[in-house]
C-alpha cells in the first residue's frame, strides 16, 4: 500500500510536471460545419465533483437517463425531453455508476457498498458489500452483476439478490495507476483487464477461467514507463475483442479462444470503441486514431487536439465524437478524421465518452451537467 501511495504521489508530480511543460491547449481547430448539432435538453444536476477521480457518469436505457453524484443522489430523467422522473438519496459517498440493466440500476460507494435500485422507481432492491472501492462501471448480465474493484478483484453478484456468486483475485503490482477498466460481457463470457497486463475471460455463471492473454509486459527505463495496467475498457465486435495496455499496444484477440490475431504499437487509457470496419481510440498524446480491424494498420490519425485531455471516442453513424477538458464535444468523420462539427456542453471537462442512444447523444460533464443532443448532416 505504501508503494502504491508513493507511486500515486510520483505520478501526480510527473503529470503536474508534464502539464507545466504543456500549459497551452491546442487552439480549437477549424471545422467544415457540415453537420447540425441540436441541443434537445440540458440539466445542471449539481452532482459534479470535478476535483475527484471518480467513476460517475450518466447512462441511458433508451427510454430514460440516469445520473448519480458523489453525495449519494441518484436521479432519473426522460430521455426525449428531460422531464424529472424520480430522485433518491442513498446516503452514501458514491464513486461509481450508475450502470443500467433490464430492470436494475447499479451504483457503488467508496467503502465498497453496492446498491441495486429499481430503474423505474428508484426503490432499493438489494445492497451488498464487496469490501473494495469501484471506479469502473459493472456489466449486468441476465443473472449476474460483474464488477471490478481497484484492488484487483472481479466479483459476480446475483442480479436478483446481490449474493456473491464467485470472485477472482489478481495480485496488483506494487506500482499501479488508480484507473481500472470495466469488464465486458457477451452471452456467458465475461472479459476483464487487470493491472498486471492480463486480459482474462471467465464463465459468467461460475467464474471458471476460459482463457487469459498477456497484453502488457513491463518494459522501459523508469517505473512509470514500466506500467502494464489495462485501464482502457476493451471493445467486442462479433467474435473479436480489441484491448489496450498502458505504455504498450492495442491487440486483436479471438473471443472464443483467446488467440491473438494482431497487435499495433499504439495505446490508450480511455475506453476503445468500434464500428464494423475500424477501431477508434484516443492516445495519451491526445491524438484520435482509427485502426483497421482486419490488420491493425492505421487508417488515420487526427493530431490537432494536443493537450486537450480527450475522452474516449464514441461512434455516431459516420462520425466519431470526443470530449475535451474545456467541455467541448468534437465531431470528426469516421472515414478520415476531418473535423465537421463542435459544440460546448459545459465549462467543465468531458472525461467520459458520450453515449449514443439511437438518434440521441448523451453527454456528461464533471460539474454534473447532463445534456442530450441530436446530430444531422447539413449537406
């Protein structure tokens, strides 16, 4: 623990030093203005904790929008018009969530308490204690809720009761960052990345390991360069999983067997996303990069957003959307990365990728601003 605390301090100093060297954000790039960005509604939920590194966000189930605050407040709004539906006080210091499933809404507290709410009413369905802080959103399957704690555990709880079904513990290296990637699930296979650089697939029913793949390998001249954390949430496209490890690479892995297909020397700390032909990521240098799914070769890279501390990307039709530290949402073409639109959601950072819900774009800023937009071509 002492090593982790020392490292965290060193990392903050290093980041501060880097920021001191790069105090100037890239100017807002010129855009073609070939799309219309229409704000449908916006709410200031007063949920923001911009100075804390938390896993709080806004999510939607295609009907309603849900948002949670560090102060313990969970709220629901209608997606189409922003009408307030319900508001509940959990009386806990929340660090994660919400995540939404078929019937449940999941939030997690700093002290390791997990709460499941009825998404229609906000009433508490069950409560469990996983004895560890959570920052990454859980995944909700048919029968289980699977979550990742910052101390290296993957825990499955019964969706109907919160009772623990199984647990996997992976030793966390002495030196590790605070971020954690979220697990992903497809049918009965759960896949999660860990701080030792491993991507592990398990049976969602019993936690039995199906395969593992070492993505990150410690290398470099100093401790920060030797980090192997998988902080970026992987993306699953048909039978292929794409994942990234810190200071390392993006890899393509066959989901059924864990067999590696290709790797590319570019990486991300933010969640990956994809369409049917390309993978999209934002790099620590604040480049937006598209890789071809077939072979990992670079399709294009947009470098005009230097130092703007980009969120992970999201795909909306033929557009790629990224947020930045000043609250701007940038729209690029998926084909070549050219800028075609921009709007400012808030005066606070957009650190989480926007969520695409049918024709809507849901954005969440660190000051608690929640906004819904629509995008249409102007040509």
